DNA sequence: AACAGCTTGGCAAGGGGTTGCCAATCCTTG
DNA sequence: CAAGGATTGGCAACCCCTTGCCAAGCTGTT
């Protein structure tokens, strides 16, 4: 049960390698990490020796001096949420592709924990992707001065970010609903601390005004399936004919509740989700939703972060610091004509034909 | 864009703290990490000073000397698979609860990558949880000599493990099907390298013999939703009336295919999944499946791993090295009576009443 | 008052690499 | 053939913290 220092094999260090071929440790180090700093012949000698001795570089020693850790962190409010699975997948894949280790931290929807995580983490990783942060701008800005940071679904002046343009998508969804004759819709909001949720509501409000329909914001709701029941009840209570949910989890949760209460989807109530997470296509009915390129967002964020790190020197035109990814509306079975809609209205902006 | 060494604030080290209150660095170090090794008064002084100066211990320096890294890794073949989400959740939660960092690595179903990961990772983490390994016993055994290891869903003499007892569950599922009059069932197998899949098939085979029914093993299939279509087709081709799928992903994937081909579930075909992942309860029809305590498995594995680490000294009775977690059958809507079954057979072991 | 035994703090040696600086070599070039 | 420049390799300091060992200071005992 002893590890690393058992009798069988002491850890072999860089100096063991150096000694074995009679060169200085610095030479070995360079051969291993600074291509072109040593002759090709020397490099081969070192590589061979290292291989034979089973040399395994100690990442801690390495990062201690170099400052680089070859790892990035992804900080999410809740690993439980399938939304973040896609993000995890994206960042993890890209990190690995670039030879970086991927540290995953869940802050459990707590701002304190998120703040603490950020400061603790900063010395031990090369950069951090912060998704759906619940922190105020200032805190993130502060953190970004201590460690390279990319935020996802958040916009802060001076901090690189990639946001998924759900507000625009929400408007699209609203158009879709209006074209089906809906005149009164509800937005079932996410956590009060969600920047994204506020943005969406603002976009919906504007669009509703333009379209001449009424929109209610209901909530906040925890972005979970369980909260979907409450959201469904609230929607019913508000007498709307269509719902825009903060995310698919809520929407899927509501589906069951609607069924329980005898509200047929989409005949009596149209339901629009957001994100198009795993499951949105095989729930019942399959969810009309805003397909968000989440995994892609993860990749892009990771790329941004790493691109920023490469910048060992000065120049290197700073990579894009702000990326907005479009969503698109995926229409499935959970949306349909408003109850009693005659289908007459073709130009939807004015609906006075009643 | 400079970090850590900007003009504003150089990193404050242990010796800064020491100097600020006029003590030796060793004292500060001990005050911070060895409770009781210094007087309470001194401890307070150090803590205060550290706080004021904004001291942030450098984890790499710390692990370099101490050997401890305060982080564990979870190695999975595919982060894409919802099954592993639950595992990730479990290990992540438990790791955090114990103050450990959680490193996530995806080996992309590749044995080479898994092997490489294990060796590279070993110096940089305190322990590793390896889930659904695709590696041969010997490789895992070897790795476990270099770094504390816990395997999930795998049994190897000498390596601590936690397995979910799906074979037993499969037998239960088979009983369930037989009680519904099914006489010919298929097991839609997972990857050929999956230890778990082989185990299950063996259990099914035995049980089928005991029950006097026929069971076919079909596959291997990649454990993905996409492969579900092929699995469904194969099942239809074999003329069985019920399917036991390697996992829910396959089962869910098959559901759609069955629908496309006009095979009604459960009227024409009963479907049993495995794992009860996210989505199994709201797909259509909701899946009868083997509910596996995956997240719990993650927690238990992490606990085992960490318990092993605490053992700084000798004694401390080695914690349980082998844990088998039971599954239970969750019956939903995807299973039903075999087509044409009259329901006469009450004692199911002999079915000669035709 | 002398001494033993314990507590507390300091010294300094690493832990395994990286890197700035310098010196020796080697290759061009005039 | 000499001088200048580019390569290549070595020395040694340093990254930040931990820890074995030792000494000083206390307390209490006889």
C-alpha cells in the first residue's frame, strides 16, 4: 500500500537522467521543454535516456518554477444541471486537445463559494472558465486581474466572454408563438442572480411591446426539473396560452405537471424551452426549444482562454475577447396554435380582427 | 493582461508573512498547517497577518514538498454519457466536501489514452477513481501500485472497488419479463471491452436457463443513443418479444426506432433499460429500467479513496476495499405482457401450457 | 536550586524543475 | 587565417513551502 517511494522504484528525477548520460540537468530540462534550444542529437539522447529510466516529470515542480500548470478550471454553479454537461464536455474536450488538464468545480449556486473558489483556484491553474456566474461584475473583474478568465453567458467590460444569444432567440420564439395566435405569454424566469435571465426578460418585454401582446414575467424559479411544477401552476394561474421557460429543465418539469392538471400541450398550452439539452427531443411531447450551441460555447471559451495564455510575449494580436453565439429555434411538438385561434391573422403585428 | 506579477501586487509568500510579524517561515508554515504544533497565540498572530497581507498558499510548492496535492481525479471513458454525469456529480460532491479538488479526464473510450492518462496523472493527484475502465486487469493493478486507485464497476483482486450489482438486477428484470409471459428475450450488449457487460450477460444466461427461456446476446453496441436504432433493428430481426439493454442510452435510442418501424412499446416489444439515467423517466414511454445508485457509487468510491489516503501512519484498519451496491428494478411503461400472452401461467418456471 | 521533560520556535536542507547568464564550440565570412 | 555571430551546454540561483533536528524557554519536581 506504499506508493511512489516503495522499495521497488524510487522516483526518477531529471538529474537521474542527466547523470545517466553525463550532462547537466539544465540540458535535460531544455531538451524536454524547449524545442530547438538544444541540438537534435542531444535531444534524442535525452529522450532515450528518459524513456529507459522511466522518467516522469513532476508537474508540481514544473509549475512551481514556470508558473504554468497545464491545467484550466471550469467553474459552474451546478454540475447536476444537464446544461452544464454540454459545457463540461466542450471545455474538457478542447482542454484535452490542447494538452491541458481540466479541473471541474461546482459552486452549488452559492456566490460565496464561487468567490472563494475563484481565489483559491487562481494559483493552481493557468486559467478559468466561469459559467453562468452568480457573482457581481466587480468580483469577476477583480478575479480576472489575478488569473486569466473567460466568462460564459455574461458580459463584463474588460473580461473576455462568450455568450449565447438567447435573448435574440427568445424574440424568435415569441414571433413563432404570435404567428400561432398567442396573445398572452409568460416568461418563467430563472434565478434572480442570473444575468442571462434578466437579459432575456428584457428582450421579451421589448418584443412583446412591438408585437402588441402581453408578456408576464413569473418567477424566479430554480432552474430545475422539480421547480417546473410550480412554474406550470403559475403559468396556468396567469391564464396565458404559452410559456417561455428559462431553460429546458423547467420546461420538462412543467410538462408533467401540465399533464397532471389536464392541461394539454400544445392544444391548451404551448411550451417553449431553452437550450435544447439532452432529453429535450425525447420528452413527451418533444420540446420546441431554443437550440443553444452549448458545447461549442465551451470550446470557444477554452480556446479564448488558451489563446490568451500563449501570449507569452507582447504583440500577438489579442484574440477575440467577445464572442456571441447565435441560437436557433427548434420547433418540435410542444407548441401549436393558441386555443380557439382561427388562423385568420396573417400579418401578425396587428391583431384587431377579433 | 499580466497576471500574478503585475506592478500592483507581487504574490505574497510565506516569508512575507513571517517577516511582517518577525518570526521564521517555518513557524508560519506550522501555524498554517500543523494545528497544535504552535501556541494558540502565535497561531492567531500568523493568521491575522496572513489575512491582512492577503496571503494565498501556493499549492504547487506545497505539494512539491509534502507530496499531497489535495486533489483527486476521475477518469471516465466518455463524459458525453449521462451515466457518467451522475458519477461525476457524486465524486465531485464528495471530493469537495472533503476539501479535495476534482480533476476530470475523459479517455474517449480508448485504452491507450486511458493508460497514458493514468501514468501521467499519478504524480499530480493524490488518488484516482477509474470508472468503467477499458483496461486489462494487469494495467489497473500496475497503476494502483503507483497511485491510490479505486475502480468503479470493475473487480480486480487487490484493487479497491465499488461495483453496482447490475447482474443481479438483470436477473430481476428477467423475472419481471417472464412473469409477463415473455419466452424469448435479447440482451443488447455494450462494448466488447466492458467488463460490466460481460458480467451481465453471464448472469442473464444463467437465469434464462433456470427459467427455461431463450436469451440471445446481440451486439456489441456502442453505448450511445445513436446505436439504439441498430440495436432495435437487431432485436426485431431476432424475433424476441423483450429487450434488455446494456444501458438506458441504447434503450432510449431504440424507442424511437421501434416507433418508426411500427413496433409498439410495450404492446409488441418490451424494453428494459439499465441505470435509470436522467431522461429515463420522461422519455416516451417512460422506461422500465434498473435503477442504479450511480451518484452514490461516486460518493462511496471517493470516500474509499480518501479514507485510504488518511492512512498516513500504519494501523488504521484499512477501510472496506470492496463495495457492491444493489440496484432495483423501476417499472414504468416500457414493459408489458408478451404479445398474445393469455396470462394463464402463474408459476412461471414451466411454460408448457401452450 | 538543580534538573528533567515538555513546549515552542528557528535553522537550513531539500523537493524537482526552470532559466538568466556566461563560456566554450562551431560555422561563416572577409 | 582571424574575427564575428550563432549554437550549445553548464552553473547556480530561485520558485514557495515543508520538515527533521536542535536549542531555548518554561513548568514542575524533589
